[in-house]
C-alpha cells in the first residue's frame, strides 16, 4: 500500500491540492497531509477538492482494513464497513480524538481502531446473535434494544446498511444524515461537502438508502 512520503502543499492551499488532483499525484502524498488538508480547507472551502481528497483517504483506509481483517474472520464486511464510516466521520471532526490521531499517525490510528473493532465484534457475537442468524429483521427495534450497548446498536445499524446498499459513499451519506448533517451548507459540515457531490445527489443517495431499508423491513414483516 502506498501512503506517500511527500508533505504536499500547505493544508489550506486549495489550488496546490487541485493541481495535485488534476495531475493524479495524490499517491505520493503522506496520508497525514491529506487529512490535514481536508480538515483545514473545511466545510466552507472548495467541495470538489475536499471531496476528492476524502475519496483518496477512504481508499487508503479501506486497503489497510482489508489487510488487517482476515478473510476468514466472521463479519469481516461489517467490521470494515463500520470502521470506514467511523473514521470518515472522525476526519470531518478535527477536534475529535480520532480526527487528531489520523492527522498525526494515520496508519497506526487505523490499525489500532481495526484491532479494537475486531475485539468488540467478537464480544457482541458472543452476547447477541445477529439478525442474519435469526433470519429475521424486526420492523421496529425490539424492547430489548434499549439495553444494548452502543457497540451493539452500532453493529445492528451496520448490518442493516449493508443489506440496503453495497455503496460505501451512500452508507456514509446516510450516517451523516442520521448524525444531523444537512445536505448542503455554507457554514458547516454537510453531506454534499464531505463527499464532494452536489445537493441533489446527496438527497437522492439518502432517499435511496431509506427506501431500501423500508423494503427490508417490509419483506421481513411479511
């Protein structure tokens, strides 16, 4: 996996980053520098540049996770999907612990979170069977869900999203929507800005995921 060795232009140099993108030269840049640029350009900056940088960083995260999580590991896709979304959201929150960690030591932070996730999923699987195992997905959360840990609730959401769409970007768009992010904004983080898409596409992606989730629930309710 190539993470690059060059620092790249200053984090706030939008035109410098645009030049690297147009020249297809992001592979030579350190991951920490890419994260810093995403954070420093911020939601008020150029959405197209920020979105392309985010896409490149997500690709690097995915390659690390594919290496860290064994092909024989049960729930491999769920582990990877959950971490992709969690780390992407952390990048968009510079003050968060992971947001800072990815900017300072990218590979070490991703690997650390991968090991944590593997341990947590093993514990969840011991305590709670998945809905795949039960061959049933409730149309509404069961009364017991209120006693689930945050990790168990997150695992349930991840399984549901995996059934709804294989598209990572659509899953992330939906998660940002769940967190209250607007479709577009000139004053803060938005779905469109984070993913480098326009307002119309952001709305369409979220609507598509919601539609698929409703279909899943209706099918399992028959």
